C-alpha cells in the first residue's frame, strides 16, 4: 500500500484530542462496572455506498477478489494490533505517542472516518488495560456492491472478545466478551488500493 500517516502539526493535535477523548470514554466505561454480556454495536460515520449492486452467487471475479483481499488484510491488521500486549502501547500513549505512530499500518487499509474510528477503539482498549481477543473468525464476507471506485462488503466477524488481566470480559463498549459483529463495510479505491472508509456492525451472539 502507498498511503502514509500524516505528520503535520494539525494531525498530531487532532490525534492527541482523539486519544484524550478515548481515554475518558474508556475510563468511564471501566468505572461503570457494567456486566452486560451483550456488546455495543460499532459504527463509523457512514456515507452512501456504491449504487451498482452485484448479488450473484457465482465465485467472485478478479475485482471482487481484490476488494475481499483488502477487507481481510484490514481486519487482520486491526486484530494484530488488538492482540499486542497493552502494557507498552499504554505507556507510549501516556508518554504522548499518537495512534498514527503506534499503529501505522492502519492507514494502509483504512481511511477516515473508519481510520479515526478504529484508532479511537484501539486507544480505548489499551488505556483500559484490556487484552485483545485470543481468537477470531472473519467468516464468509461477500461483495454486495461494486463500482470502479467503491465497494461494499457484507459479513459477520466472530471473536472471543477483549478481557481484563483476570480473564473477565472487558466493557461492552470495547467489545468485551465473546460474540459477533454482523455488518457492512464500505471501501473506496484510493491511489490504486482498496481501503475501508466507513462501516456499521450490529452485535450478535454468534455468526
């Protein structure tokens, strides 16, 4: 991928603001003591998806394969960062590091608003001292819409959820506890690479 995180002072200020807001939200979620087993649905600010819909059951063509490969790489990258031990990431965040420098590969597979949403989510998990899911299953995603520059992927992702060091589920707002997320992901073609631009998922017990 060719995209790199922005390094301007404005970006650093924006990333710092996101970090502070996410820390406050994560600490509030942890102090609430909620034991609800159901997750909170996740979303990024959405825009209209592509208008050309393809719903054929036949195997994906080369364009659809490229979209699905990009989607899979994006989710694998996110889970890779989630599964990193929280201790060092949290220490770096407290020291002033930004999500752009801590998790640079996110920008290879996500663009705003999805990039900001996933960065905020990671900050919340690390600041809440949570361990990422031990296992996950990306399921059977499918391309439900496709144009030359936009695509929509539908699917359901299941994982074992975030947990505390004692093994208890994390807050529902930070994907605590085992469960699935069924939803849609809208991708855009950016400089020749497919990237997730926005998404919306609904919590389900299993996929």
